[in-house]
C-alpha cells in the first residue's frame, strides 16, 4: 500500500490512482497485491542468500593484494577508496561549493551574520580552512584544504567499516564489495569533492553507528579498554555538533545505553558526558559568543506544508477566523503561490516569527482543520517525503553537488572558481552519475526507497535471529531516517547520505547474525 500510494503521489501529486473511482480502486488493489508478492519473494530470497553465505567456506587469499587486504583491511580498503575518488577530486579542483557552504564561509569570515542554523562547529570548520588558504593568498586553496581533510577522514572511516565487516567474519567478497561500493558508486566520489557539510556528517554518523554496534556486541572488549569508550563519546559528540538533526539520532541511543548499563558505570559516564558537553557547547556559543540559534520555522516544516496544501485545495472553505490565525504565522495571501509539494522552503520563507499566543492559535486552527479533510494533511506530508520510503525515480536534478559560482549566488568578497574552466571532465562525471542510477540492479544502490526497505528487511532478519545487540545501531539509523521524512526537501540525496553509508554495516551484521560462530561473540 505504501508503495502504490507513494507512486500515485509521485506521478499525480494526489491519491487519484487509488481513489479516483471504483474501477481505479480495484486496479490499485491489484497493484498492491502484486507489489506485496514481489516484496515477499524478494525478502525471502535475501534471507535464503544470507543462509547460504553463512554455510559457505572460504579459501585462503591467493594473491599478494588479497593477502595484504586480509592482513589490514582498513588501510588497504581506505587507500582503494581514495583512489576511486581521485578522478572526481581532480576534475573538480579545488572542490565544489554549494549554497549552504557559501553561507557558512561568509558567516565565519564575518561578511554575514553568524547563526547556528548550520551548526557552529561545521561553520567554523568551513571558514577556518578558507581563512588558512587566505594566509597564502588563495580562497581556492582553502576550499581544497577542506576537501582534502574531508576525503582523508571519510576514506579512513569507510575503511573502518570494511574492517568491521572483517571483524564480524563477513565473507571476503562482501568486504571487497563494500570497498567497491564506497570507491566506485558515483554518490561517494561526487560528494567527496564537494564542500558541503553532509559529506563529513555522513561518514561521522556511520562511524557512530559502527561503534554503537561494537559496544553492544563486544561489550567485554570495551570494559577492558576504556579508551574505546572515549572514542565512542567523541564520535557521538561530533554527530551532534556537525549537524542539528544528529542529536535526534544520538540521544535516544545514549539514553538506551544508560538505562541498560547495569554494572557498567563507564557506559553511564559516556552518555552523561556527551549530553553535558553538547549543551555546554551550545550555551557557550549562544550566551557568551552571542551566536543566534536556528529559526523555529525549520521545526514547523510539516504543519506549515500541510496548511499550505489545505489552502491550495480547499481554500474556498477557509473561514475568516481560520485565515486570520494562519496569517498571523505565515503570509496567507502568498501560501498558494509559494506551495511546492516536494519542498517546504517556499512556505517556510513566509514565516513571520509570531508570538507564542499567535502560535497557539495557529495550532488550534491547524488541528481543527485536520478533521475536515484529514487525507489532505496526509497527502501533504507524503508529497514532501515519499522519496525516502517509495521505490521511485528521483525527481531532483541537483542530487550531486557539482557546481560553483552559480549565477544565483552572490559571492561577496570570495574568489572561488574551478581550475578546469572547460568543464568537460565534470560534464562526463556528472552524467555518469545519473546514468548509474538507471543501470539495472546497480542503480538501486542510489534509490532511497529501495535502501530503506532493504534496511527494514535486515532489521527483520536480526529480530528473527534474536540478534538484539544490533538493534541500538538500528535505532540510530531509524531516528535519522525520521528526520529525513520531516525534512524540508523530499528525496534529497545529501539528507539520505548518512543512512546510505550505514548499509554495509547492517549487511555485515546480517551475516554475523546468520553465522552460528559469530552468535557466540555477544
């Protein structure tokens, strides 16, 4: 049902494919049954493949590269991943800079007002490296320093994921496949060369998820080496400080760890220290450094989008009282014009920073209007989120952040430009990325809905195998996925990037849960 309704919203911007008339409803039910049968057999086949993988015996590595890989999977895979990203980095020197990064650089350099909209630590990192480049007279050098740091950090982290696969005794071919996944799937090369906060966040988040799985599966190892707890705390804190939605994924895991830490005081100390340092950092930046927090309109994306769709579809039913309550929060006269089903930025831009009383009145109106046409609200939310749980073709042309000096950007006093002015190599890579999405089977690795359902299937397998130690890692990914659903932009790759980075971790966990030997580790 979710798949059919999502495709209906995707193609028709409504549930017309399901509810237009009686015959359409019968057709939709047939499609739902067909998808149900297809998904059931796909999951059954995946589970069967996991059992066969666990039953296979591997031969010792034959050639020198395989032996080196088996001896040190983290370093070898990390180096191969960097090598796979090299064409992207060279074609896009000094590195692509998106709109958000441009804003962060300007804020850090003082040409724009500093806010915590993009997190202060991320903004400082952007601006600090550009400032370092300016010491040598080049903004381009500053961008390249950021990209270089980003590539090294991300390649190291993804190498750690491969090492985690080896630690859980995952098949060697899976370790090779994970290396190829990060090295050659265009998503990773395109984002590795892009100065955008999501690239580094995706890697750090996947490291946090990896450490979370480690801390539950190899509990004795952490108790014997307290430095591992410190490493885990640093990864958790970085997730919180590099992106605002990181807190939503990290805090539930820390609370769970604290509640289940009977006899393990170090775990409680880790959870408490991360939370205390996070709030202390925010207090310092807000109160001592006078850095303004992000706007509340970011958190109101869903209700504002629902209101806008209601005004578009049922505007003739809005009473004067309801109109006044809505207009106190957002400009009512521009709602219909600014409403875009897949992006809430146009509606959020109409936000008026109302008083608490006006907000309360708005929410009373929002709630009362819901009962008139509840499906309108549901369709508004689905239109703004279906890409994260529906297997459908992406509708975004700017999924890969390979642009710089766009006409819509006012670059103020920055002097940033590609070294290769012809752009031929970038053109080839850019279109290769979009061609990859259309390749049979392989293209599904760039489909957000497919990855979501694959992860759901893996979690179902972990539950079936009673591998509860893996579920805290699933909690972190699940909470971050919810922030994607509630995000202002539907089906956006850079929002989904952290979840995609965690896929190999869960494949390794699925293999571990299948193996009778690995089940003894916990």
